[in-house]
C-alpha cells in the first residue's frame, strides 16, 4: 500500500489479525537483523490496536515509529 495515496489512506484497514477496523495510525518499523537502516516496513493500526502492535514490535527490539496515518512524515 502506498501511504501517499489519499484514497489508500482512507481505505486502510488495521494490520492486527482479524481486525477489520479503519486504520488511523501508521507504524513504521524494521528488523535490524535483516534490514538495513534505510529499509522500513509499515503496518497500520486502529486506535484499539496501536499500542498492541507497537508493543509487539518493541518486545523484539525493533526500531518503531508511530504517527497518525495521514502524516507526510512519521514523528521520531
């Protein structure tokens, strides 16, 4: 999904397994064991699952940045 495309952002569904809620947050992350610093992955989350998904990634010591889904640049 291209997060710069307004239509895709409006239609984004939470990345949590089984959740069909509209996403309002972007979670940018990477696995430093297999990804270089310039390679990130993006999950999207609803309000209910933002903290769960962030915690899942942080528990694995992955660098994580959470920002509102529509923001042009993730807050660091």
